[in-house]
């Protein structure tokens, strides 16, 4: 649902998608690889640290990792705002 939201929301004035669409999908790859089948309630700060560790293992640089972790956090915030997951 989030990638669908990003594809609809991040558009240029001419309607074409921005780079954010691709970058959001890229940011979610390690998350999905590690936790794709787990329930959202089981995902917490330690799991986010594991995702960060996977990004490091993949050779991503610190600046990109921090930006991508922000994208993941925005995904959870969006899901809360849409009442798809509980706020806690």
C-alpha cells in the first residue's frame, strides 16, 4: 500500500513520477528481505537496527543509509496516519 501511495503522491507537475518512487522501493528492499513475513507489531527499534546492519553489509554509505532509514520511518508514520497499524 505504501509503494502505491508513493507512486501516486510523488509526481512532477507533468504527472511523471519523481525519483522518490524508485528510492522508496530501494529503501524497503532490506526491510522486506529481513522482515517481509513478520507482523508489524514485532517490528521495533532493534529490528530497524538489523535493517541498518543489512544496509551496511550491502555496502551502502552512511548518508544513504540515514536517508533510507528516514524513508522506512515515514512508511510506518504513513501507515499509522491511515490507521493501517496501531500507533504504539
